[in-house]
C-alpha cells in the first residue's frame, strides 16, 4: 500500500462497496478533520492469474474503487480529502495489517454471512482486528449513522481494571468527540456452572461495589481530563457475551480491548470480542494490544481469579 497521511482513516472496500463502512468513516473524518483513504485488495489464485483473467479482474477492482470513492466524496463534501488505491500483490488481511500504522484508524464492514460460509472463508474483520497495530472499527452491514439519535452512547467493555486505563482513555476520547454519554460496562458470571444457585442479591451487591471501587482510581483522572463526558459505571451479573450484545442495542459505538498477546492459546481475540464482531448491531472499535509492559509484570494467575468473567474479552 502506498504512503497515506499519518492520521488517515483507512477503509477496506469489499466487492459490495462497503457502504456502511464508508458512511462511518466519512462521519468520523468530518468530526475529527482527518482524510479518508480507500483500499480495495484484489485477490486471485496464481493459476487464474496466468489464465488470462487478471486484466478483467483488475478492471472490475478499479471500477469498485472508483464507485466507492465517488460515494465517499459525495458524502464527505470538499472539506474531507478522499484518496484510494487497488492493491493486487498479496492477501487482504496481510495487506491491510501491513499497510496501516502510526495514528491511522482502519474501518471494515462486517458482512452478514452464514455460519457455513464463514467455516470455509473465515472472517477478514476478525483476522485483521486480531493482528492490526491500529484501532479497527467493524461496521455492521446496513448500519447508518444517527440511527439512535437523540441519545448518543459509547459503551466500553472492561474486564480488568488493571488493563483498563488505555482502553478507557480511548473510550473517553470517542465519547467526547461524539458529545456522547459513556457507559463503562463490566459483566461477570461465575465459571463454575452453578452461578444461578450460589449467587444471591448480597453477592451481586458486593461484586458491584468492589468492581466500582476497582475502577474508580482509573476513572478519576479521566473524569478530570474529560469533564464534559457524562460517565456511568454499569456492573451486570450476566454472561459477558449477552451483556455486550445487549449493550450494542442501545449504543452508537462499542469499545473493546483485544485479547492480550501474552495470554495462552493462539488467538488475539477472546470469545466476547468475536461475538461482538459477529453479532453487534452497532460499530465495534477494537483497540490494539494495551498495557503490554504493565501486563507482563503481573502474575499470569490474576487473569483467572475466582469469579472473574469466564470468557476473556
């Protein structure tokens, strides 16, 4: 990918034109005075490339990009610079990951494929979000801006107060830019399988109070730095996936942290983030890995404390 402005909003354009992703990116560009750069990655198996179809496929790719650029320029108006390129020398995930950096934001559209289709093709959005060095926003197909006005809400899902500062700073920034209320959501559910039996009102109250106390030292300096952001802490006794997807129904943006790369297993995305990318009805912002040095100094067992959220975000 060619060099783009350090603070560009980069939009991955699919064969369908990625209209919802374009609308999100343009609205973000207008709000933050940033340029928009469109990227369409052409993929062809090597055998087909030598079979004489490359030229036609490249023409189609250029046409897709031209149409997307025209739509972006129409949405953005003259105040927002819009550029674009077709990349034809690699794979979609690798090109998008390698081609973004610095202060950029990467916006992708989540297409509502069925489970069988994803079994064979995988999810480009999940793969990119798990590897990107910049924040990635997944925009659901069919989403349009302003659909939840006049109430504008940014929800930040927080699992562990120790790793929350960088994620919450980004959430405060997003809420301030949107003149939105900020909900800091922590959901908990016992991993033992006996949650319904052992959890009573006393335990729920104690957990809520403890969670709010743990978050307060993180929130206090951010409240002072962003005094115009109305922030509420919500502690829910519910499976985290359920809580996050419920929150998406009343949110304009979900902010979630990517699974830390030092945790076991191969994936950088926990099950809650994957569920949000697949099923959330609002845009989902996935932060790059946060607090790496701090987390490396902490004992690994703190991620598995009794009663913590069973899935990792």
